């Protein structure tokens, strides 16, 4: 999966397409719209990470070897580095 993969948001996050469209409009008007597609964040002392681990321990998370179990994960530090790096890139996804 890379930046050219089709985006198929769920009902709860369809606004991501609106945000990407806004970045594209900015670029077309002469600005530099940059889109960073993050996944699920994780890190030490993170509440969401603790909840995920609890769900896995209870058997509530789909097995990773099945297609429906695929999820993108990104460490907080890596996300921060990506944001800083994106400050100097050309427009795009």
C-alpha cells in the first residue's frame, strides 16, 4: 500500500476526503497542499495503545494474518518526524 492506493474511509472518517480535497484546491490556487496519511498512533503511556493491548488480550482484535485484521500503525515519534519533513516537500499526498 502506498500513496496511490484508493482511499475508502468508513462512515466515521469520511471528512478525510474533504480535507484531501481542500489540500488539492489550495495547490490549484497556487499554494502547496500536502497530505499526510497517518494510521493508528501508538506509543508509551498512550491511552489508545493501552486500550488496544487490553482488547488483544481479551481476543477482541481480528487476527493479523487475515485481511480484515490489517491496520496501519505509526509511532508518535515517527509521525512527528514526518510532519517536520513534510514542511519542505512539494504539494501532494
